[in-house]
């Protein structure tokens, strides 16, 4: 249908993608072979079969296991470059890419290896493909705030290699307020602020991310739909939500896409965007997320254009670059 062709063709920004979640099974096995890492799966087929998730935690366990093959600077480069090629094929012209340094530094991989490999891919993709790509450093919320603070300090020699910080991993029991100090510190440093909230966690976590962490975007935020006053606030503040429909489907946040709140949020005036989250695990890059959402919710071409425009409005690019895409 027309709206899906439009979604494929229109320039888009991707604002919610975890680079470790772009690691395709084929690349996991290639890196495992090259690095002498033994995986608890016989082959690509067996690994893919394990991608049957019941909730966020069941996914995260496999996602962190997959990331264990990343050891060298070239591994981080190859992963990010492969993602940027897929994104470019999807007409993504700007990507703000999450990475989880603690997943790697905890295994003894130096911060420098992680950041320099990812950054080199962003630079090369800019030159080869013309895509604009920047990095956002995420803290794992199941770890302590002291660990997050130490991680931020360890990354400061590469302060100019990432534009902001985020908060991801297991949401239940790890409210945004647990990270108040590290977000305050990042704000002092002039970093942009985002956080996952209201993916599995309650609407109160979204309010905390806004009021305590002072984030500029909410990642997911779909459970805001349970509090009409919160939806009205998001709309009046034009607070963007980086929604990931296939992720919500695969992690059982919604039973089927036809029941996804995206359209209601959009109709309420919220700055909704569509993103892929962990495309190698949830069976679809950004265009596939658009296509399946359009089909399930019967989005109109006008709504598709609005969502793509929202992605640039919600991005952290400067005004001149934004005008060029809007
Ligand atoms: C994630 Cl889907 C999702 N939720 C929270 N944290 C994450 N890290 C990677 N994917
Ligand atoms: Zn995410």
C-alpha cells in the first residue's frame, strides 16, 4: 500500500537502536570464530531458535551472551558498520546509536576499544554512505549508580565521541531516581539526556525520568497510555517518545500490533517516532517497524510523514542540519 512505500522511501532518523542489538547471528558466529570464543549454541540456526522471548529479561540474558564475542576494536567497527549499511538501505539519513560500555568493560575490554571502534564506523559510514551517525552512552540500570558514575568518568577522555547518555536494561526495581546523581553530572558536562522508561515499568517511571533526570526524550514510554494526564503532558511539552513497535511485540508488551498505543499517542499530539531497538533480535530494521505498524494500525500517508518529521524534530542534530531534512 501507498503508506508503506512512502515509509520505505522517505528520509528518516533512527533514535533508538542498541548497537549490540544489531549483531546478527551470522556475525556473532564469525566473531566467535575469529576470537576463539565458544558459544553455547552449535550454529546460527540453533542461536536463532533461542530467540523466543517472554519478557524483557529473557531477551536481555541472550543479548548479553551475544555481546560476549566482541573483543577487538575491529569487532565493534564491523558491528556498527553492518548496522549503518542496513540503516542506509532503509533510508535512514541520521542515526543516534546507543552502546552499553559496561557490558564490555566488565569483561575486561577497555573503554578505548569500544568507543574508538564504534566512532571509526560512524566516521567511515559518513564518508562512504553519506549517513550521519552519533553515539549515546547508556548505563545499565541493573547495576549500581556508583558503577554508572565510574563508567562516565572512564569515558571522559572520549567526551567528544558521544553526544549524550541513556539508561537501559532491566526496568523493574530500577527506577530512574536511582540514577539522579549521574544524570546531574552528565548535565553539567553538557551531555544530552535520554532514558528508557515505561517500556515494562509503570507510568511513574516516565514522570521520574522527566522530573528527576530531566531527560529530553523518553525511550519507549508506551505505558504512558495508562495515564491520560501524562499523555497530555507529553503532548503539551512535545516530549518525544522513541517507540519500538516490533520490540514491544516480541517482548510481549503488546499482544499484537493492532493493539499498540502508537496511534492513540500520535492522535493525542505526542511527538511519536518509530525505531528498531534491537533489530537483529526482533526481526526488523526501521522500515520493517514502520511497515508492520502501518499495516496493523492502518496509518495514513499523512501520519507516516508526521512520524518521519517527528524523528528529525526529536533528534539532537543542530538546527541547520534539521532544516535540511524537515
Ligand atoms: C533493550 Cl528492548 C531493551 N530494553 C531495555 N534495555 C535494552 N537494552 C537493549 N535492548
Ligand atoms: Zn531500547
